[in-house]
C-alpha cells in the first residue's frame, strides 16, 4: 500500500510540486495550506507522514508539531523550512519532529527521509524493504521498550507513546545496557548518515524523552550521556541525573 503523506505548505506552487513528485515515486500525497486544512485531512485518515512547513499563516509548524504529538503520537513528522539554523533544528526536534530538512529541499533527499522514517515507524528493517514480525519487548531492568507498539513502560506505569526519533534512539541504546552507543551510530540510525553529530539535535531528542518520562511516571529515564562518546543505558540510580 502506498505511503500516505500530507504536505503542509502555504506556497501553492511548492505544495503542488512536492505532491506531484511524491505521487510519481509511488506515494499517496495530499496538500494542505494551513493547520486547519491539515486537521481536516487527518480526520479522513490514511496519513503516515506529515511534511510540515514552519512558517504557516494560522499557526507555526512548531506549534502544530507539539499538538500532533498529543493527538497523533504515532504519525511521522518531517519539518521542511527555510529556517536552517541549528537552533531551529533543535526546537523542531524538541517539540516532536522526527526529521528536519532545509529549503530548498532536494527531492531525492525528501524521498529518502520519508522512506527511512516509515521503515523505522513500521519497526522493520532491511534496506530491501522486507517486512519482518516485530521483535518482542526489550526489557531493561524494570523498563520495557515495546517494538510492536512503539511504547515505553516502567514499573507498571501505562505505556508511554514514542515518536519515531525517540523510539529509534531508545531501541539502539536499550539493546546494549551498560555499553555506550556513539553519537555517530545514533545519528546514522536517525537518518543523518553520520553527519552533524556535533549539533544538538540528538541531545534535543533525549531532553524531550526525559521530560516525557518524568511527566508520565515521575521517574528518570535510565539513559545518560557519556562525554566524548554518546549515550548509555543504565539502571536507575536514586538521586542521580541520567
């Protein structure tokens, strides 16, 4: 089945051009000019990924991303904007975006980002696109990361829904408790190809995760930074900062 995409862009020509391109490469793309139009299309269903401009007439892409994470926690969000600074990328990822592309976007890069994101969202794996049954939940101490439902649970607390970027990072570090995972490996898993490992986008994902976990269950995420290397999964430590 074709990947369902909604392109939210107030420039009519650009929006139509992106939808035509995505249609030519086998995706099902619909266009929205603003947040209200997006909400109407989401109500119709069949959307897996939103390609979202930041500078929209009714509300910013950052605001839309933040509320989508509450109303549609499993949808993929790719921010597409002329604002290309590190600060803007960090803000986009902090509020819940899965990827951030700068205008003028390369169409091949947009296609590759969508495909990479939907592979992660499906919990699948192979570059060939072969589908596999989801692996069982991965227990880490009293924590459990469920690859089938994209959720995190701890000590009987209701499962916490994760974004694509959040799930990807936790899936990576939870596989090797006690062994640090490099920033390069995390960047590659997030579709960065090992680039931009010195920017704050990876840190932004972890910051958002910590806040989400603390708000949901009042405890600390068992992932800590390792200076000069990356991040490591560890057992929870009373009174410590992870």
